[in-house]
C-alpha cells in the first residue's frame, strides 16, 4: 500500500508539472507569433539600409569615416545577447558555448558586453572582463533600447575602449531551428567591389550622408539582432516546453502502469488470502 501511495503522489506531481509546462508552451507560442512578426517586418528595412550604406561606402574613402576606418585591434569586444530567464532548452547554453570558443580562439585581449541575465551571470564567475551589462530587455525589444545599446557601443568604439565590436546572437529561422552566429558590428565592413554610383546624386555629399547614416545603421543592426534573439528565445522555449509536456505524459503513463500492476497484485494477494482462509475453515 505504501508503494501505491507513493506512485499516486508521483502521478499527481507529474500531472501538476505537465499543466505548468503546457501553459508555458502556450504563452511562449503567443509571444513567438508577435516576435516573429516583428522580425519579418524588420528584415527588409535592415537589408535595404545595408544596401544603401554599402553603395555609399563604395563612393567614398572608408578611412574618412570614424565608424568604418580600420585600425589596430588592441582589444576586441563581443556583445553576447542571451535571455533573462531559463527553461528554453539549449538556447542560452549554445550561445555561451559559442562565446567561450571565440574567446579561446582570440589571440588579442577581449572584453564582453553582456545583454541578458543568463550570459552575464555565467561569465562574471569566469576570468572575463565585462565592460557593460544590460538586463530586463523584456519580451518585445523596442528601438529605444536598441538605440541606447548601440550608442554605448559606438561610444566605446570611438573612445578606444574597444577596437572591434562583434554581435553574438541567435538568428531565427523557425520555432525548431535557431542558429547562433557571430556578426561584426564595428568597424563597419566596406564592400569588396566598387559599385556604380552614377545613378545617384548625394546632397550635400556622400561623406556627410554617411556621417548621419552610419550611427543609424548601427542602431538598426543592433535592433535586428535583439529581435532575432528574442524570437529565437520564444521559439526555443516553446519547443522545450512542448518536449517537457510530452515527457510528462510518458512518465504519467509509466507510473499509471506501475500503479495498476501494483493494485492488481494487491487484489490478487487479497483473493489468495480469502481463499486460504476459507480452506482453513473447512
């Protein structure tokens, strides 16, 4: 009987956990739809802005632009974008693993800008310099947050705190496919081939337009990375909670089968005891 009571407690406990994971899956799915819509809307604008910047960069000398000029990299910077919460499968672990690999391969001094509590908490217990951290981004990053983050990254780059800035985030493809990647933010990459700029007239000049456009380009690139990361987080959490719900169902079936077997064994023993008692009275 004690074994049966223990099995009943386990079944109730797993059922309670299953209710929680199912609810979390539904919440993550709702958030994913909104985040996916934001990512889909932001990608064409970011792509067109990148095209315009590339055309402008091909028309000028990149060394005249502080955000594009190449210089000796004395300290490389990595902006790690993770989640503030867990229960998202391997989402945070994959990003942290990629960051550790890049830091090990780095032959120059490197520093970290941590966006998200999970990445910050992991690396502040390691011998890695964290020059800045941002948490509580929320489920729907907005352009104001991206502008503040980009402004501080640009300031650190222009002041020489960091000589190179790379974004480490997860690109969203679907709810079951998110790919961690490293993308350079600063200095802004220049096109390898010169493009024909004869069809465009710039006022007052390409250099003046770039001075205004390049900071905005950094903001949009950071904003898109935040949106991609947040959509990936919701997708990973939805998939993880779906798997947890299925695993809970399997555990409930397993415990229920064990409970039924134990109950059948107890009933059989009681019948045998009754029969033996009846035989003893004869």
